[in-house]
C-alpha cells in the first residue's frame, strides 16, 4: 500500500519517523590522585573540627603541594611525617634503654648473655618501631612500590657489610668465643698483631683497648675470618717465658735457684703452678735458660712482670757474683804476605814514635 492509498483511507498523512538520538560521548575520567600519607588527611580533619583557624592554616599548607604521578605530596604531609618519625625514634630509644636497664638488674644472666639479649631486644624494638611508624602514618606502600624497591636494593648493596657485621657479632656472642673482658690477640692480613682487652662488642665492630690506651675498632667479621688468640677463653692463667743467659764459668745450679727465687718474689706470679726454670741451650757466649711463670691477670700486662723478675734477678746475680757474659768471638787471621807487611809497618811506626824526633 502506497502513501496515496493510506491518505485516501484515513484522510491523514502517515507520521514521519523521528531520527535516532546521537550517542553522547562519555567525559574523560579525571585523574585520581592518591594520598601517600593518609594520617595527614585524618589529622587535618580532626584539627579542622576542633579549631577552624588552625584548620584553615593547615589547609593552606596542604595546598602547597606537588603531584608525582598519582601521588599528592604537600607541605603538611611532610610535616606530619617528620613529627611521627621523630616521635617513633624517640619512643624506640627510650624503650630500648628501659629494657636494657631491666636486663642489667637480672643477676641470673652473665655478661655475655646480657649483651646478647640487649642486642636482640634492640633489633626487635627498632623493627617494631619502624612497622608501627608505617602503620601510624598510613603510608600507601603500593604507591611507593617502585621507589621502595630501588631504594631497598641500593640499601642492600650499601649496608651489606653492616648487616654482615651485625650477624657476626650475634654469632660471636651466641657461641661465647669472645666476650667483654677477654684478652685477645688478633692478626690482620698483613701479619700485624693487635693485643688488648675487649671493652665492648658493638653492632659493627669490637672495641679493643691496648696497654698504651689505644683503642682499636675491629669489624666483627674479621674476628670470624682471621685467627684470634684468646688468652682468657677457658682459663685466665697465662704462662710467661723469660730468657736468661749466664756465663760458662758460673755454677748453673746456683743460677737456676736464683732465677726461681726472682720469679717467686714477683707478687703477680702464681704460687700454683709454681715457677720453673729450663735449660734451653748452650749458646755461643752463654748458657741459656728460660724462666717459666704463670699469671692470672693478663689484662694488667705481661711486660711489667718480665721486667720485675729481671730486675730482681739482676740484684741476686750481683750479690752472688754470677756473671752475665758479653758476646764472645774468636777471630782467626790467616797468614799471608800482605798481612805480614801490614804488621811490620805498624811495628816500625810504633818504634819511630817511641824514639821521638
């Protein structure tokens, strides 16, 4: 049926179909900025509810900001972070000192056990403080994932030795191979030896004080890698060897008795085990003896004991006329023409001097 037939039947023209409306283009989504420190926003709302003037001031600080990717960092965020970090570090420091004070009052723990417990408590307190600070700030770690990964990798390489020394110090305290108060001798890679008493075992290094009051800081790893001579590991008794030479013309039995008397006169030499005297060898110029004596306080030094014994022995030798020989050498000169001419020339010159001018 065409249009004319429809008009003839109904008397009205057919309705023209209206065109379909065009689809509206959706607006572009606005960039979403995330707050890396949600605690700053919460604190801003609380302050604004309590004090409108201070809230306006905080709002101005919050407007001074920069957008880094999807993060919105303002001056107010930075201030909150600084305040929280300061409060957490101060609280962790006081908490660690308080717990260390409690440990010092516990008499059941010896020095090594208490030092090990202090280190473990310190590590635990600071780890909890860091986690508590992150939770308190409400830091969005996913927003800092890339940066924190790169930063953590750099810290891992930079502090590798520091963490290694920390673990080495804890291991040394756990196996109790060294402890504060021990007298040790440590040799480095060049062969130089450092002798002294351990004053402190720190996170990074061990503090050793020598007899001349020089303090050496030796990394903990060196004490595990290099050879360490511990004079007080299982016992503090230390044997001192004092070499002495006497003349071949003296009575060696009498000299031996005088050596034992000189060693026994020293106050720091132990009576048990008693001092001994060994005949070491027949030297080129003397009969060589070695005085063996024991002490129990090596931290007070060994050179002063050796000096006191030798000074006492000198007086005893002088009293009993025991000779301490000088080095002796026998020189054999072969006879030859040049040597005989030299002797003749020296003789003629001496004769000419006797005759005078």
